C-alpha cells in the first residue's frame, strides 16, 4: 500500500512515421512498441524497437519519447521529453 | 461472498459522463449507478484497441503475456492456456453468460467467444450486428450510406431494432431465468456503442443541439509529438461521409463543422447507451437482484474526440486509454435496498435532470488488468496469485492486483462522522 500506484499501457507501430496500417498493425509488421507508465503526476512513454518474432522489446533502441506533466499540462499537449532528457527527474524514472 | 456479478463492458467509452464531471453529456442512469458505487477516476486500459484490451482484462495478463497486439491470434494456442475471469467464476459454481461484445469476436477468441471455457451457455450475439457496417444511414440525397455519423429511425432499419437494444432484451431474459432458478450467476453484457459507426436512434440528437457542441480544447497535432506516437484514424476515413471530405493523410484536419457533428453523435450514442444500461439495471431492481448482485461498469478503452487532431483510440494518450470504472457492491458501496425499495429505477435522459453525486470517488491510478483479482475478492473467491515474472506456463494468476483496498466501506464512511470531504477527494 506504500507503493505509488502506476498504470502501464502499450501500443504497437509499424514505422516511425504514420502509415496506413499505423492504427492496427498486424503482428508481423510491428517494428516499434510504445510503452507508457502513468502516475497521478505524469505520463512517460518510450517508443522502442520491437521484434515480432520473439516478442522482445529493445530498450536500448529508443525511437522517441514523451513526457507530460499532469499538473501543468492535463491535456498532454506539451511533450517535454527532449527538454528533460538530462534532468534528474527523467534520470530517476530511467 | 455468494454474490452474483453483472459485468457491463462498453465499446470505446471514455469517461465522458455526468458522474465524471462532464456537464454536457446526459447519462442519468450511469450516474445513478455511480451514486451507489465506488468510482475510479483514474482507470486505464492496457492497450487502446478492442481485442488486446479485452483479452488482457479478461485473462488478467498484459499484452506482452497474452502476446496479442492485433486481432489475429488466440492466446490459448499462441501464448499460454490462461484462465479467464468468467472461467474462474464458472469453475467456482457460477453460471456464466455472455451477451453482445464481451470478447472481441473472431480468431482472437477462437471464433466462439472462448466458449465453453469461459461460458456455461453459448454466448449471445444480436442478430442485427451484421448490419452495423452496411448502408443503413440515410443521407441528404435520400439514399442509404455507410456513414460515420448515422442517426437512424429504428423503425426503418433492418429487423426494426439495433444490436444494443437486442442485447439488453436478452440480458433481461437471462436475469429472469437466473432469478427463477435461484442460480448464482456471472452475466457479462457487452454494449457496442459508442463505437463507430455512430449509429443510434435519431431522437437522441435532440439532447445535443449543434450550437451547444464545442470543439476539443486542443484540436491540433502537438508540435512536439513524435510522429510514431500519432495515429492517422484510418477507420473513420473509410466511412462514406468522411471520404467525401477529401481529408489529407495522415494529419487531416477534419473541417470544424464536421468535427462538431462527430462529437454530437458520439454524445448522442453515449446517451443511447445510458438508456440501455438504465433498462438493464431497472430489470435487476424489478427482480430484486440488486441486493445481492455486484455490478461492474467499464469500457475496453477510450476514444479521442478531436484531441491532438485524432479521432480514434490507437494511441497511448489518456483520452484513448482512460476508461470509466465503477463497482456497485451491495452492503459495501451502498446500503442494502429496503424491501420494496429501489436502487436503480429507470431515469429518462430526455426528462431527468441529473444531480447525483458519485458515492465514493478515488483518484488512485488503477488498471483494467486488476479487474480479475478485484472481482474475485469482491465475490468472496480466492484471489488469484500474482503472476511470476514469466507466466506462460501458469494457468491461473494475475498481473494486476486487487484494488478492493482502495474501497471505503459504508461503515468507515459513517465512522467519519458525516464529514465526507476526505472520502470524496481521497
């Protein structure tokens, strides 16, 4: 009960840019997986390489990232991931 | 222990409801349920698309364990022979029944909604499901089209009814049988709307005059959004009325007047859904089953109504992953109904002014993968153990934890001396 509640979700993509099958890629076409964790304070997402043959995500192969702070940006319109890469906050998450 | 379960799951319903603070949407019956329930304000699905989300919360495993990220495999042969939530109740003496869209149909549930593993009797599907994507929407030209925005005269559509109306009727029929047989049951009812096409009885449009419909507060694609995170909402582009707009791929945008039409119809479809939920809960009351039936209300994921320039689920944004989640537990979230008293009288969305306050709200972050152990605990069954790190060979375990610890019982509420502020604000 002392743990901070976190919700995880994920979404697959076939490529780094929007394609006609970006919404619903078939397993064999999935190349990237976006893994998200959210707390009451933020949503942090990394889009990483994914191998559909062995279902492995490669967290060394980061394609993009997202970080939104709930308090100042409840609509998630201002991605501060790139501005925060070297911050203590992101280092702590990573 | 010993309580029945009524499990209501809605397709593509974000928490755009009165009980979640939405001032525009008319959802008096769901609000009434919330007024007797614990309401989770921060509940999230594991993947914002139907089949993976449903298989995830029905097995209590995340998509990386079900290995279902699309629509084209059945977890029992593709990942592991995992038990499901209804299967667990069935194996514990319940009669388990599925009405409408509970599992996503097709290969992802073995073309049979995982029957007989999960269900005691063959799942029911409304006969009018097959018309959902056909040309049944009357256009300005007087012809029938396969549109996105599709208010209909129910008397004129094939068979003179709609899938969710049929599902409500079947669910009520099954409740009557269970009452007569005095059989402990787990009844799952899966409603189709407000999934696209936005096809609903046209009278619900009256609840939402177009002049009251606003655009999303942030209807543009954020500059800092990585392209991989954006979804190009291809499914609505396939509808005839959207095709006619010649919208550029992938970023659009949709013309503002059509954005308003989509939002208006989504809200109207939510009120139509609310009516079905109201009729179902009213029947539960009529049969005096609301005093010993747990009611769970949730959705498979949300839907972006123009936020970030998107019109779909298929993303990790909150609008796509956040879901309504509430639990009515007689005697725990609400006092037992008095003999003859009613918990859920039907409220007409056309006349009822909703001012009901949710019974208990918590802002704790929770996940749908927790549904399985939570319902097991609420029903007095053994809670499935937490899964080990790798669980492909483990038939029964859960990757989510029971969230009953976040409930505040009626007794504790009374102990607060009538000051509910902490209770409501958690």
